[in-house]
């Protein structure tokens, strides 16, 4: 087992009806919130109204930034950075899946960069960056898959150059993630299946290692893989079953919050290949 240092400050607020708590959670970080989300799905399933009600009930001023899409765009990140500066945003709330969360993370630290720094060239395109500061952010997770709700990573795509790149830093770990499995009931089967595949891939990538004597993390990874194999098909067959959705959602977080890869080196070759492909084609991660 390799030496390691593990740190994860993300508070997980899990369970049915927990979205009502988001306003109180966010209010600890200021009065003005950037509400970042994707398209119309959270308006159709009621999450948009629940989040807005909770934020405003806590006396928070809300500035909206919709438009997050799969393989989140650098152009939207830059728009968000300028909006944060203009509106003097205290806190960013990402509502959705990995795309909304990853772009929110980029916006959060991008808004704190010096004028002579470029978020893409100086951070996403380099390996020697140090992210020193970021606007605090939180998450309301509606699509379990990426695990970005409590991870160090942010992946952004520059569609003008067909490049998809990542940064990793403890500075951009969300302060909290509100996770209500009932928000997953309305997910299409395809979206659910993609999420299940992504979670399983995250576990495989950590499991296969050249390091020996990692018995605890081996067993934890095997258990998480068994959980996905057991409950994935059931969540597809019974999409409104709370138990199955809850198991998938929680396993997705555990699979990618870096806990299970401590003391070992994983194999991320397939992940890197995927980044090259979806940097060119608009495919599900």
C-alpha cells in the first residue's frame, strides 16, 4: 500500500425531501447565489421550483445561469466567470449532473483568477497549475454518474479546438451535495444506463492496479461493483423504486470521491481515450 493523504470536506445531505435544506446550507456562504443548471428537465420534474423556493425562503438573492450541456463548454464557463464578477456572487449552486457541476467548479475558480491568467491555457492545458482560491459551491445532484458532487475534478471541453481537458484540486470540492433519489425517477432509461456504466467504469479504473496489499480498498471496490451490478438492472426495470435509486446514487458518490483509490494507482487509460473521443463528438461520457 502506498502512502497517502486523504481530505474531503464535502457534506452529503442524502434522502427524500432534502432539497428543502439547500437554502439554509447555501446561506452560510453569503447572500448572492449563482444558480447554475442545464435545460428544462429540472423545470419539468419540479426540482427547479423546489430549489428556488428554498433559496428565496432563506433570504438569498438568486442569479441564474442555465445552459449546462454534456461535455461542458468552455464558452459557458467564461460567460459564468464574467457573470460572477459583475454580480459579485458569493456562492455557486450547481443543480444537475456532472456537466453542471464541472462547469460550476471551473466558474468558481475562474472568477478568482488574475486578469493576466487564462483559465484554459494556464490551467486546463497545463500540469503545473495550483488552484489557490475559488468561490464556494454546492450541489443538488439529479443525475448520479460522474461523482463530481464530492470530487476534486472538473472536466471542460473547448469545442473550437475539439479538446477536452481536466483539472484537479481540493480547492474546488463542493462544500455540500444534496442528494434526493426521488429526483432520479424521471430520468430516461438511456440516461440511467449511461450513469450506471460511468459509475462501474470509475470502480474498474481504481480496481486494476499494479500495487499489492491493498486488501481493504480491494474489498470496498468489489462491494461497490457488486452493488451496481445488482441494483443497476433493477433501477432500469423499476425506475420509481426509491431503494434502487438510492443504492445507485450513493454508490456513484463513493465510486469517485477518491476514498477508494487511496494507497493504490489506478488505470485511467480508458478515461483518457474517452476524453479524446467526446472532445470531438457530442457523446455521453
